[in-house]
C-alpha cells in the first residue's frame, strides 16, 4: 500500500495501520492530501483486520502546517471536492473528512513532532488520541486573526477536549500552544521526550490492537455516550458490558486470570503483568 497514495506512506502490521503524511514542502492540507486521506480512511472504514490507525509525518518540523490558503481564491473547486460523501452534505469538505476520521471504527492515534496549525490542528483534534514531542511540538488555531473562524471542526472538537473556556482561549488568542501546555489543557494526551514518542505510541497501538474483538469500539461508544449525558453513558455502558460479558472470550479470560493467581495476595500485587500474560 505504500505506493498507492501521492501524499501518504501506508504500512500495515499486526492490526495497526501506519499512515505517514508526506506532502512537501510543509504538509499543507491541500486538495491532494485531503483526497489521499479520504481514500485511505474510506479503505480503513471497511477493513475489519485493522484495529488501530497511527498518523505520523515524514517531516519532523510539520505534522500538517494548516489548510491551503489558496482555497479562498477558488472556493467553487474546494466546495466541489467529493470527500466523505456519507457525512452531512451541508458540511464543507474538510469537516466531512475530519468527521469520517472521528467516526472511524478503528482507534486513531497521532504522533505530533512539530507544528500543526489550523486545519492541521483540527485534523489532530478529530482523532481519538494525540501524543506530542515535548521539545518541538506546537499547535494553534490562528483563524480568528485571519478574519475567519476555524472551518474544519475546531470549534466543535476543542470544547470536548479542553472545555469551553480553554477552547475560547485557544481560538480567540490564536497563539502557538506548546506541547507541555497542550497536555495540561487536555489538547494532547501526553507530551513525551521526542526520542520516546515512537515507543510510547507504538506500544499503546499494539496493546489496543491486541484487545479482544469489539472491546475497543465498545469503549469508545460508552465514553462518547457519557459525553452527551451521564445517564446515557451509564445505559450504553450497561448494554455493552452485558453484551461483552456474555462472550466466550470474556469467560475464558476470566477463568485464566483466576488460574494464574488473580484474587490472591501475590496475584493482585502483579495484576497488570498477570493480565498481560493471558492467552
């Protein structure tokens, strides 16, 4: 799959798809990159063998610089981009693309090493998880200072990630948010040393990909329902928990855990390692 796209390098390994953005000179979110992301995510949406998608950049300075500013000179061509047609047709193409990414059945994870502004930051915000290199990663939504507002989902995604007040601070202020501050705000999961970024993300991706079928998707469903209301979240979690609890996989793993020492003093001291060793 690595030669299928002009702006992406894609590889697959043990249930994880790695998509590396490579759109010189600065990884603009232009028509070429949007089209490739649309084609790639469309293929992933129907691929049951892939459970996690990791997005990265071939350019350590830029994840995605921002949306292509030349769009303003050719709004008709931009509006005509037929991206993610299953999404709300009243949304613009960037919003439809980001909504497809947000609603993919896989868990999406980003490695942010450098800069992501505007549409690039919104692409990140549409993903499930974001990890940033402490030394160099930065995000920004500078659109207000350019006389517009974020147009690729930022106003919709940020409040759920950082809260209303901080979303307004990020968007109205328009300044660059470093990785450590973004972690404190909740915009990224963690800011880690750049040398450790691959290990942290790849280890997590492998752990998620190895979960029993349906568990990761059920987790997302339950958490998303709770974001609407606690009561909805509890009802959805109860439904999903009951469905999974009655599977043969859950029953077998429970018995294996008990046989390996769960619920004994020694087993409980090392429960995480015990669980990791289950078949």
